[in-house]
C-alpha cells in the first residue's frame, strides 16, 4: 500500500500488526468481484456454446468466476456424471454454468 491510494496510515513505517492485517482484509474485500447474475436467455446461449464445443471436441478458452475472482483457462469441455469439466494440459477444472462469463475459441 502507498500514500497514492489515499491511505496515509499504510504509507507510515510504524503500523501495528493488527492494524496492518485489518488494512489487508479491507483491501482484499475491495478487490472482490461479485458473482454475475445471468438471465435465462444468457444461460441458454452458454449451454448451446458448450454443447457445440463438446460435439466438435474443440479447444475453448473459458473465462469464469470462482472465489470472488475472475480466471481464464483453455482446454476441452467434457460432461462427466452431470458435471461440466474443462480438461487443461495439466489439470481438470469443474465449472458451474452460472459461473461462466465467456467462451471463446483461441
């Protein structure tokens, strides 16, 4: 933290540890991204895009929301036991359809 962000106490050298942890907690909460709320039409569009990607075995780049942050991953989609999985080179990511922000082809 620095003085340009508007917090003069963070720029000071002598800050109590409990104050520093409170400032860090406040800063993390300000950076949190809220869960997007999609309409039924948008969820249906995403479902069609996912179905096409699975049918064509296409590599897709999915931007998704998880734990109050936005992530991006590239891989192939697969449905297994009613769950949507994105198979990357070295990991498998389980996704909820309402957490998907965007689907692109790289």
